[in-house]
């Protein structure tokens, strides 16, 4: 390898799979290769739905072994979930899955102490029943919580096992509903009013900060030669993905697609108005002092659950059949919490269409088309709302993540938004992870330099809007009462 090209391991954990990617970065080169991929399958125990975090850690070690010698390691994952450690640093049980029902009804208890509008004004975070704040409130009476000496969010927990060093990375911390997006520090007032001891969290880290070096036991198990630094990256996978949006200017919207569709804007400051709260937009933190102003949409979870219920049919054939189904025959609110839990997804989508007086999709192709039309419509609504609430117009939409492989969804999103869609890269979170590590080594500059490198080196696909925009307006009006 050339002396001016360095190699980085990006551990990228999604809600359904994990991967260790190897990025090679030079002054005008950027390559990414998969070293190891493994499943992330939650387990339903008698006490509830849990993450198999030990299995994930084993997958990380296997991936580092397969990656070979690297200059550093970074970890990103989904948000909000955490592990509790005792006073000796030992894990107190597998982390609870955010889809576990323990937070049902908890938000109302929190709002009785800190009203929802005050909570939003202080933290800027949208309402979601699984926010870390609500999880902590639900866990407070448990035996595990009583024993806890430390709380580590999932990527910080894995980093701790690799290095023995504890920290709380800022972009992920911003999803806890305990961070002030204006100061980019803990919201001590909110924590105090709700009886949350912030000393439970390790000190805050920023993307690019040192997070330790691989322990001797990890080096022995993976075959790597030390020292191998571990870097804090933008450890919320959406923050890493947004860092890798290959935009050439400021007037863009993004959709980070996968299990969720995270749809919004990159801003310099948060939007904390009551209108923004009512529209359920969140202000999460990104790199270079930015704010990820976005709305959570249920995303390809809807289709993933249907495919699982149907016995894993060929997805390509399913999408080709869906493309032949008439457009916008039936749509559902893709942000509806009714679709959050696993199971019976085809039936639940049919029930939602029946309840709204629309034709009920019956075949697999019809249900798939309903899902994709509904996602495109939700993308349209979120981008329109974000532009209005933030007074930030856009000229293009960037789709990154797994949804870039779904050409039908990309085209429908362009049609719905009436804007060109640029799709790629697929492994955006891993690219963002790698680039933050490379930046810490001085190989690239700020986020604009990172994006210019992506534009020069990565294949992108452009979709122009087509068809009758009026049909999308009519579908949005049909869905408006349920979606607002």
C-alpha cells in the first residue's frame, strides 16, 4: 500500500445486520470493501425483547480479524439503546431493544413533570416512545438499574470492550433527549427535574476524538499488531451517513434509508419552535457543529416485515411486480406508530387501508406498491415540512443507505417530491465512519472536503421527476388527516 494511503476499519451496526468494512483513503482516492457481515437478530426473553450484544461483539472481533492490519477502528450503530455496567465494569444483562413495550405510557409520566413543549424547547428531540429518556424512566425501578454504576450507549459499550476506555460520543448522546442542541452539552436542568443522575454517563466525546487503543487480548484474538487506535466517529449511524451525503452545496435534503427513513436537512442551528415540535421534527447533532433536522419515518421496515411474513420471496421479482401495479391506489401513513411493532405487517397494512376507506391491497405486489408509494409520500411530506419550518429551500434530494438499491423507491421519491434524486452511496454510514477517522489523521479536511472526495470517487445514480405531480398532491390530501 502507498505510504500516503491509509486503511481504516469501520464497524457499522444496523438494526438487522452488522458489518466490518475496510476503507482505504488517499489524497484523491476512497475505496470501501466488506471484510465481514453478520446478522443482528434480537432475542425475545421472558423479560422482554433484548439485543444479543455478545453476539455482536463476537461479530466485531471476527470482522477485525478478517480486516487485517488497519490504522484505526471506529464504531457506529443505531441510536437510543444502551448497556448498564456495575461498579466493576461488568455488563448487567443484554441491552433492551427499543421495540420492547416497556416504554408504553411512559412519555405521559415524563410530561407530567416536564411538559412536552418544555422538553422540546430544551432538547429539540422529537417524540418517539423509545427515546433513551423514556427508557431510563421505565428502567428506574428495576434491580439492574439499582446496581448500575455506568451507562454506555451501544457503540460506546463495544468501544469499551475493545479498549477498556469509557466515553459517550456526542452525536449518539444527542438522541437520548438529555442534550441541549444549542450548547452541545448535557441538559442539566432537564435531568435534574426528572431525577436522572448524569454522572451515570461517561464523559462526552466528539467525532474524531481518541477513544483508546485495542487491548492486548483483542490484539491476540484478532491477530492485529498494536498499537491500533480506536477513534470516536459520528457513532450514531445516521450522523455518519449524513456526513457521507455527496452534496455539492447547501441546498439539499437527505433521506438515510434502511429499516428507517430519516428524512431532513443539515442546518447550522436547531429549530425549537412549537410548530416544529407539533410536526415531530428532531434536532440531532452532526459533525462540524451541524444539526440533523429530520423526521423519523418507518422506512423499509414495513417491507422487511412483509417479506419475512411471506417466507423471504425473491425481492427483485417482488419489486418488478410492484412496478406494474397502478400507482397511488392505496397509501398509508408510513410514520404511524401502529406499524412499529413486529408481526402481521401485511394484515396491518390492509387493515389501515380498509379503515381509511381505500381499496384494500391483496396481492404481495399490491401491498409492496402500497408501501413504496406511502414511503415516497412520507418523504415528500417531510421534505416540504422541513423546508418550511427551517426556512431552508432545497434543489435536490440525496438518498443514501440500503434504499439506494431500490430503484423503484428512488424514482417514486423523485416523482413525489418533484425534485431530482441522487442515490448513493449505499454504505454511507461506513463511508462517514471511515472519513472521520481519515480526517483525524489529516488526510481530508472538513465535511465539504469529505463530500467532494465522495463525489469524485463514488458511483451515483440520478433520478429526474416524472409524471403528474397533481396525483401526489391528491394522495397527500387523501392521507392528510391521518398523517398530521
